[in-house]
């Protein structure tokens, strides 16, 4: 069942108070679509409802709260009758050595970046299966393709999201549901500013990470990527009959993805003689 003619798609977007989530919500509203915008504090997104009161709805959503996740999905269906696109955008970054993070910090990051989108995906799949259509857009990262110095915990969450999403795409294709992972490089959001979690530094890692930490902090406000242009690309992806499973975003992302894949292939070739001869001997 397709969206009603002239009514536009129905979007459910998490984390719309800043960054990509806000840019995507505004872009969808500007072109005439209907949007359920969510945030932990709806006061932070009140302006979205004012911009398009007939097509915008707001919902409180902490993605770590299963009750709020279920309520947001029910609210979207009650208000607009369907959900065509879900953007799992809510999340935050982190920067530091693996050993520096506390157990609580690691679990908190996984709760938001992994189990949050997992919960919303589970909640919305019955709706999309009943419709016979839908598109799950997972806001991953270049860090979901390769892990860089100081990014071990954040990359771990994005690798988990990508692993789930790749398998999910094969499972739900027959129901008319599409899955796309967006892998942005550096964009001018709060990622390098207020958003990242930073553990208390250990002196043992100063020589390893101090220079990297300083470069990361200096990146804030100077990133080349424009979130509004990224939002337009996300809308284009949602319009495709056969969208990509993965989409790097920005020239830096494409360059790094290519370098990562080339390096992995070279490493596979280099160790093939070591690891390939492990089958039982041929009979006879």
C-alpha cells in the first residue's frame, strides 16, 4: 500500500533536536511530507510543529525507554495512518581509549546507539509488514566501516548497527521493506562539540591519544559537510525504488571507505597462505 496521493510520505525520525535529525525533519516537511519528529524533550523541537502544524507531530522519545518507543510508533500510526520511513538517527559519539571508558559509559553508549535503534526497528516492523512497504534508514557513520584511533567504543556501536541492518535487509526484502545505512564523514553537527562522551584520560595513553584528541576538538565548527545537503540526499534515497544498502556521505567518506576496503583486500591476500588450508584432507 503506497502513501495516499498528494499526502506525502510519513516519516518517523529520532533525535530531531539537532544535527542530521533536525535537518532531515525540516527537509521532509518543506517538501510536503508528514513527519513525526521525536526528541527526549519536545520543547527542543517545538519550532518544527509551528513550521507545518498540519503535517508535523511531536513525540517525546528516549530510545532507551521501550515504553516510549512503542508509544511513538502507535502515535505515528494513530495520527497519520501509516509509517513509510523511519530514520534511526538518535545517538551520540565518544572519544577515548578503550581502557579509559567505564563499564557504565560503555553500556550507556550501546543502550542509545545500538539497543535504541534495535527497539524502534522491532516496534515498527509489524506496521511495515502489514502495509507491505517501508524504508528503514539507519544513520551509521564512517566509523561503522573502519575504527580509528580513539574511536573503539563508538565504532563498536556502529559496527553492531551495520551488522544487524545487513542481515535485516535480507530478512524483510520479501515484505517490501527496504533498509539503507547512511555512513557520513565529517559534517558540521554537534558530533565533535557537545555530543561526544569523553572518559577521564589515563596518563598511560597521553602519548598515544593527546594529539588525536586535540585534532578532534579542533574539528568542531570546521567540518566540510553540510547537514542540510545531506538531508536532501536522504530524501532522494527514500524516493528510490531500489535504494542502496549502504551510502557513504561526503567525499571524505568515499575516500576513506575505498582506502579501508583496499587495505582489507590486501590483508586478505597477504594472509591467505596462512589461513586457508584448514579443511579436512580429501578422501582417497
